[in-house]
């Protein structure tokens, strides 16, 4: 048995094309502010990719590059101005922030209707309440899109999410619950992880531990979604031992080219949705 490869890159490309068409056909004005504080090289790459993705789809981006030494108050003032700017429909502050800045304070200063990362307590609370039209965190909603667009049934299935971070694991679990999966969340204190993971029809792994999931931890015929990203001498690797696990899984996301490209696509989608909502109020 060899697993079907769930091509996140191709799915993300079709989502981006749909966004581009909708913005052009309906003449939607859509603006995303991207704030980068400091000189973190990986963050610079992420920001560059997000700005390019905006340009490709017709979203106007506004980039703010602030020095590493920028005071918290200055960032809060910028966010306040962006909250009140009618050209801006989404605000993204690239994480991580320098250590003298309180990330929680910054996230909660963003107007929830412009919080296109979906990280603030109000948006996460709405997700918890199962409300519709929530700005949900991009990586978890990208996972749901991969499953749906690959015609993988979620309702009634047993899902295991490995990882309970606020940006991936927990929201992924709630989104799967919203889709009527029966969900188990595993974490670093979980005992006998393999026993839990091998019960999954859909296994989502966001542990940040390279190749943590081995073949014997996966049920034959399971769908495996690998969120992990690890830069190694041999290129990018995930949290799943791809070569071995793909021999038993029914379908699997590769790294790279699986969940990664979906994150930016869902950021663009959240920005478009925020702009449409702004237009309608
Ligand atoms: P965090 O480090 O914030 O969270 C990791 C989670 O995994 C924690 O809940 C932790 O448990 C759990 N965990 C750690 N080790 C184990 C273990 N041995 N067994 C079971 N659970 C374990 O990471 P993130 O959620 O931010 O990211 C996870 C991975 O996804 C990373 O590799 C990251 O690079 C990648 N990522 C990829 C994105 C993409 O676009 N593809 C976007 C965001 C992240 P505990 O809570 O007990 O500590």
C-alpha cells in the first residue's frame, strides 16, 4: 500500500486563484497590514512571502518594519492607528516578537474583526463556541480545507491531534470537533502515545518533534496530516516519518508541500472575509 499524497501546494494554489477571481470580479477593496519587529531572518522570509502572496491575489499590503529596540507603546500606537484605518481589513503582527514585548498584549490590542491570524481571545472564544464565520487560525483551518478538498470524510471519524498549542493543536482540535469528528488531544505528558495515535482515522501531528510518528504508531488506512517543519541538512522534514508511514496510511501530507502552503492561503482568505464583512457593516 502506498498513500495518496495530499498536495497542499496545489490546493493552496486553487484557493489563491479563487481569492484572486473574487477580488477582481466583485471589485473588493482589501488591505492587509503586516508588522515586523526586529531582524529575525525566518520572520523576514515569512513576511516577504505574505506580501508577495497579497500582490499575486490583488490584496493591497502595507508593510511596517520596526527596529528590534521598538518600545511596546509604539507598537500599540501603530495597532491603534491600523484598527482605525478603513483601508486596512487585516492586521498581522509577525511572531515571535523581541523578548521585551508582551506578545499577548499586542495580540489583544488588535481589533478582533481585523485579527486575520485568529489568535486573539475573542476569535479563539468564538471558535470554542462553535460560531460561524470566525477568523480561525490559518494553519488549522488550512488542515480542514485539505481534508475537505480531498473528499476525506471527517464527520464521525476518530481524530487524534498531537500537540496542544494555542495556534495549532487546540484550534485544530476544535475545528475537527466542529466538523463532527470524535477528537482526542495528545501532548508531551500523554502516556503511551502510540496507543492513542494508532486509534486515529485522521491523525494530525503538530508536536514540533522531528519524525516523532513512526509506522507502528499509525493505523492501516489512516489519513495523516503532518504540520511539523524542521530544517535539516537533507531539506525540510516533518513530525512524521514520511517514507515509512506512507506505506500504511491511506493519505498523507508531505513536508514540504503539505500544510505549509495552506497557511498563507488561509491568511489571504481570512483577509478577504474580513474585508467582505467590513463592506457589509
Ligand atoms: P509548540 O512547541 O507551541 O507546541 C508543541 C506541542 O506538541 C505542545 O503542546 C507539546 O506538548 C506537544 N509535544 C511536544 N513533544 C511531544 C511529544 N513527544 N509527544 C506528544 N506531544 C508532544 O509548537 P507549534 O504548535 O507552534 O508548532 C508545532 C509544529 O508545527 C512545529 O514544528 C512548527 O514549526 C510547525 N508549524 C508549522 C506551520 C505551518 O504552516 N506548516 C505553522 C505553525 C507551526 P506540551 O503542551 O505538553 O508541551
